[in-house]
C-alpha cells in the first residue's frame, strides 16, 4: 500500500457516506456506501473479508476518497448517482435505455380517454403498467377500446368536432363529440373500464351479467347483446392469464442464476396475481457476491423510472435492505415490501423466476462480451492497457496523387464516428506511404490531447516502425501500437491471413485462434480503410472533373459538360473553329472568341 493510502485508511471517518476506490491513474474503479465508513474500509483492508473479489480489488486500489452524508439513505442515493457518473469497472453498471409504456386515464377530463405514455407523472391521473413491451401495452389498449368504446381523439377534437369520425363508424367509439352519448352514461363506461384495468374483472362480469338480465327482461335486446359480447370477451382474456398468486397485489420477483463469475438476473412481473411478462438483464461478468450485485441492480433499476410495485421478492437477503425499503417507499409514496422468503408461496414464485434466469443464462453464456475480447487482446498482444479506445489509420492514394489519410475511432468495441478524422496529405510528393503515415500520425498526436489506449495501423513492420517513431519524436509514452497486415500464409499460395505486428517482437502474431479478437481488429481496420477510400474518391472525382474551362468567366457546369462531350478535351476545343464553337447551345460569338483566345494562350503555355 502507498503511504497516501495508509494515511487515508487510518483517518477514515466513522460516519455514513460513500467511498470511491481509485487505481494508479486516479480513475474510480469501485464505489460503495456504508453506515460506518471506518468499519467498512477495515473489512476491505484488514483481511477480515473472505470474498475473492475483495482480495482482487484491493490489489488495484491506490487511493480512497470519502464523501460524508447525514444518513445511510442519503449515502444510498449518492452511491447510485456516482456509479452512473463514473461507471466504475468493478461495480454493477446496468444501463437500460428502454422506456416502458404505461396506460394513462385522467378521470377529471371531459369525456376521459385512455392514452399510451412512456413516463408516469404526478398529475392526478391514473396510470396502469408498466407493460413489458410496447406490443403488450398496445394490445391491451386495443382490447379495452373495442369493449368500452371510449374516445381516442384529442381534447381539442372532442370539443370542436360536430360530426363523428370513422372510429364511430367501425364501432370503436360512441361519439361523445357529436352528442351521441350523454356524460353520465359515458362516465359509467369509464368506471367499468377502470375496474377492468384494476383487475376487478370477476366483479365486472357479475355486474355485466346482472345488467344483461335486466336489459333482457325490459326487452332491450340490443343492449343485452352488447353486454353478452362484452362478457364473452372479458372471460376469454381471463382464460389466457395464468393465476400464480391468490394475493391480488403487484409484485416484481427477481430470479438469480450464478455460475462462477457469471450472474444472470431476470424479473417476473406479477400484476393482480398474474404473470404478465418478464425482463432479462445483461449477463453480469464480475466476481462480486450475488447479494451485492442484486443490491446495486435494485437501486439502479428502480431509480431509472421503472414502476415500483407493492412487493419486491428477492432470492437472498441484501445488507442494506432496510434503507432500500425506506428509499423505495419514498419513491412510491406508500409502503413497499422487500422480502426474501424461504418457504411458502413467495418461494414458489422465486423458483419460477430462477428457472427463467437459468434458461436465459444457458443462451447468453456463450456470447463473448466486449470486455472479455478487449482483455484477450491486451493479454495476447502484450499491451500495457485494455484497448477500450482504439484509433486506426490508413492511407489511400494512386501513385501519390490525391493522397489522403483517415482515422477511425472505436470505443468499447463500437465505432465512435464523432471521433473520426481525415487528413489531406500536404508535405509528401510521390508515392511514399511511410512518409504519408508519418505526416498523418504526427498531425493527429502533436497536441498530445485525448490519447487512445491503442493505435492500430494498416500495414506491416514498416508502418509499425513509423508509428513508434512518431510517438518517440513527440515524447508520448504509455500508448500501445500494433500493425495489422494481410499477408500470404505461405509462398506460392493465394491464401492470405491477417497478422499482427507488435513492438519488441521480430515475427508476427497470428490471432486467428481467437476469432472474436481478430474480428474486432479487422472491423476497426476495414472501417479506417473505408473512410480513407471514400475521401480519396471524393477528391479524385473533384480533381478529374476540374478543367481550364472552370477559369473562364461565364462557363458554368452545363456549358463545360457540353463542350467536353462534343470536342473531347480542352485541346480539341482550342483547335476547333469559332463557327463550330458557336454551334454549342448557349455559346455565342463573343463567348466562343473568349474561350478560343484563353485556351490558345494557356494550353500553349504547357497547361495541357
């Protein structure tokens, strides 16, 4: 341990707060919280914690920073915010850009309607959901519209429309806009539809049956028929939904499957006693304890706008369960329960969730993660850094003409197009690819700003030497450099294979035995090549179409094209007669004389 770290640990405060562990470069690699920071840090560095992940983590730590809070709940919130900000390598980082659909109903509106919304708001309206997919939400909305026939138009349309729209014609709306239904009757339908959404379907069926009998007795057969069809539709939906709980509450049930350092978690959504869907999380590939992963995931998931149910069932207890319950209850505005049952009905739900997590794990475990591929590259190519940011360079020219260089940038295995750059060669004349590469690399890195982890050049040992020379001349250290070259596997064969050249090793490295790693390098190289060729072609097309005619006032694109099409080149235009020039559309006597005089002077001077 460094002297600075020893001092930090000795003076750790005995109060609630957050600790940030940093590596040798000052980068935050782990964020945690504690009710007593001094005791927690002692567990890490006092060798009282037997977790293998802890033993590995403390070998990377060079400094610890503390941020104090008044309460453990504040520490929980701060920890979650800092994890999202720093994305520490050894924390669970759950990124979910998915926004779930909810169905909204505002009973206070004029002729209320159902709407699909992405985020609930505290506006007095009722929200139903979230639904596990947009398709599920839209299907539910279609069903309730077909049964209860509430309006779908906007508030403005219902106020100002005088005639019913096509929704009325196809019997999906009762046209309150045209006065075809009074407000009291409409509000009755609203009440029935909300009862359906709240899960009171059996009570609703009993009520509809009673109303159907009354209507039939009073000879209102059309109304009775509508009620009969409604009852049949609702009963059909009930048959499709499997009841898994007699407790008609909303629950999220977390299933966990663990094997080695791989952890798969999924959620079963139980609403009003029925499973309505599930959500799977990415496969976590870190060595943290399952309880620690689960604790971090709970906070990140529900802080991201997910619906907080009445009860959350988890397969194992978490250290900060009490403060997590307090935080979730505050978010929901009512008491939330977080339980880890060992028997009974809750345990049965956990078994269903665990089986789902295991099934997902079996499908996902074979997919190599980007992190593993980058670590593999670092190990096999003997790199000093994990190549999270790679910059690749390629040169494109034809015998030195229209020479350009291009740089493609990849971050965490994905193309980062905002970081692409292109270079027009300024200092090199003739076909000298090494000098061109030197110019491009020197221009890119002379400012020493925003350096990548790995520089990849398209070419063999020669291009590798150029890149190393540039970094040496600019006094840049700590950046890895490799070259990727497609070369024949053996002489007298047409089979080629990509080889990697690294500094300090005479021969190439064959990475074909690690196809995922090779594929990543090839994608980066091919993207740089594509970008370079596209820029080269653009300059070439522009240069090829340039002509001395562009320097003559009054000769635009159309006239230039017509002249070159008819006479071939500027030499043919120069040697033609004034009468023939005047035969070109748009060329008069004065313009023809100007063209001929200009070309005889310039072409004669050796411009052809």
